[in-house]
C-alpha cells in the first residue's frame, strides 16, 4: 500500500506580461510526498520554502513566470529536517481561472 501526504500553501506572486506590465496572481500549491512524515513538521518546512517565493516577482525569484516553472521550483527542494523528504508531485492551481498544473518527479 502506498500513502501520500500533502500540504497546501497559498502563494501570491507577480510576473511581467507580454507587454512588460507587472501583474500578480494567487496560486494554491500542493506539495505531495510518499515519505513517512509528520504532517505539522512537513507543513512548517513547506511554508518556509514557500516564503522564498511568496510576494516576489517570479522571473527574479524562480527564473520563470509560468505555473509549470513554479511547480518545478517547488519539486526541486529537499524538505524535512535533514533535507531527506522528497516530493512525489506538486500541483499548482489558479482557482480564479480553474487552471491546474501537476509536476511529477
């Protein structure tokens, strides 16, 4: 049997549109792991990681401005106290538009 655990965080971030204008979006980011992990500890770590991108300009903070880039950025982190928790997938949602992107390891 395989059990997955997830923590969802809200990220507010901006990027430049095709005309160079700065505008922002609200994202819900679900971070999933199959590693046996205490959920409150996992949540603290995911929130700490998300604080590195929350209220930033995505091109500067993660090097890209798409939902896919945001998902890949979250997926590449090592979570947990010793960095030993790997994510199995990241789901990025823009609820206001109904858009969803899933990135798997």
